[in-house]
């Protein structure tokens, strides 16, 4: 059974500045995860905090996407937003970047053919993010004016978080979707999962398993309407992957808090998966961008401006100078 319950105990953490500039500073915080069943290599929660030096106008929590390549772009976006007076917090999700489990690959475990292992990583990610929010609260780093931003995997997790927590005033979902069965069989990003199925099941794996997997999902998605609570859904007999699918949590989310941004040329996420999640969320505010799944990343400055607008920060206080002199603090 999926379970996002955990006991928050103020951690013994380490924190140090990795960059100081005239207008903001970046610190790196580490502490042991509060998730009991972590894999070797994922036991340390790692979080980057971009702290404005002057008055803080809000807190933005950014959840990155699957894998590694998108993370440096989002870290750079954090400098733009911190420059405008918004504290920006970017935790590294377990199984990705510097938190890859032993003998694995960044991002792969969320869609492992070992369903028990895969769902464990979703569970771990949610608990880690909830613990980061509690950490921010206890250390006076959480602001009443706050926003959750999730890209790809981070967007899927953001839906789950909104269903089980009231901490987030507003949530922006960027290039994300639902219906894991559709993603598994039609997303080019998950071709590795289909290859692993093929190794184990022979030449006819796709014909048989695809029909079985998708048909089970179709039947189980219809059951979602009868559940009155998240716990009731998690304790049901629906497919384990559906219990970590944002579609299953969408009915418990306030659509007024959600902003849905869809990339028109997104090949990583089938259009059906994007549509079903948007509709399951109650058709919240919807924006389109003329880009692919990741081709928007080099232009994250413009997304930063959009986020600031939604957080009622009208414009950047100053432009960041690319050649600005910065001070580094020795560890």
C-alpha cells in the first residue's frame, strides 16, 4: 500500500553557502531522509536555497523533472527569481542527479518494471518534499505568499502533494501529464521500460502486455470516482502504478490553485496524457507554449517572469549581470 505518512523530527542538518552575490546567496542544505525504506545512495536529502539579501516577498518551491539534464536550467532560473526577491528552494528528488541509487541511472527507477521498486521511489519523493516544507517552516523560511512549481515528474508529484497538503497557495504545472499506462507504452522517454519488458516476455510482449496493462488502467480509472478520500484510494485494489498517478489524486485538488502549462510540441508526453490530467484536475487555468518538452528550458527567464507575475511580483528589481563579481565562501 502507498503511504505518505511520516513523522517529522527536526533533523541534524548541515548548511553552507556555495555562492554569494550582491543581491542573493545560495546555500546547500543536507540531512538524512525521513523515508524509512530508502535505497542506498538516496539516503540524504539535498536542497538548494536561493535567498534574497533584502526583503523576501515569497517562497517558491521548484520540483525538477526526470533525470539530470533539466536540473542545471532550473537552478539557473532560481537565480533570476531570487534576484527579484523570492526565496527559491530546489530539492533534488531521490533517484535523480546526485541522489542516484547504487548501480542505477538518474530518473530510471520511477518507471522500473519492478512495480514495487518504482512506487517506492514515488513514495520517497513525496515524503522528502513534505519534509523540506516542514524544514522551511521550522526555520522561518516558508512565506505566506508561496508557490509550488513542478516540471515533468515534478509536476506529477505536485498534483499528489496538493491532494495531501494544504501548504501550497498556488501551483504551476509545466509540461506534465498523467495516465502512467499511456506514458509507459507511448512515451519515447520510457522506451527503456518497454525494452526491459521485451527481454523478459519475448517477441509478443507488447501485443499482450500493452493490452492488459492499458485495459486494467482503463477499468481502474473508472473506479476513482467512488473514492471519497486519498486513503481510501490508496487502500483499494486498483493497479499499484495508478496509486502514484496524478490522475488518481486530481479529484482531491482545488482547481483554483492550479495553473497548467502545456508544451504544444511535447513528444515526451502523449497529448492524451496531458489532456486526461487537465480534465481530471477540473480544467484549471490553461496556457500553451510553442515549444517541445525541454526546448523551453534555455528560455527559463521568461517562465520566471510568469511565475513572479502569478506571485504578485510585477517585475525583476534588477537584471542579473552575467559578469557580475561574486564571492565564494570556503567550506
